[in-house]
C-alpha cells in the first residue's frame, strides 16, 4: 500500500467516525419506541351458550361466565333474546 492510499483510507475512516457523533449542527436523535397492542380475539372468539340439560361444576360455570363477561366488555357481545 502506498502513502496516498493509506492517507485516503485514513481520511475516509476519520470522516466516517465523525459522522456518527452529534454536533451543534446535527443534534442527537432520540429513538422513541411505542408499543401498540392489536387485539384480534373478537374476530375468532364467540360467547359460550349453554343448554338447559348441561351440568357444570362451579368452576366451569365461573369460567364460562368470566369468558362471556370479558367478551361483552371487550367485544360488545349482546345476550340472546
């Protein structure tokens, strides 16, 4: 490598290094991260309906009630008439 090539490479490396540091003319940029939650459960979940002949444990009945209440609150499910 001759002297001119070495000088050119050194100059390019120095310029590249200086470009990454903020200056008065080039203030540091602030990266803002925002999280957006998209709930798509309303498109594939449905209320759980029971038949008069269904026999449920208390825990199962509570789970179904919680599911249906969450759907009414979050997905605007309406009760059957």
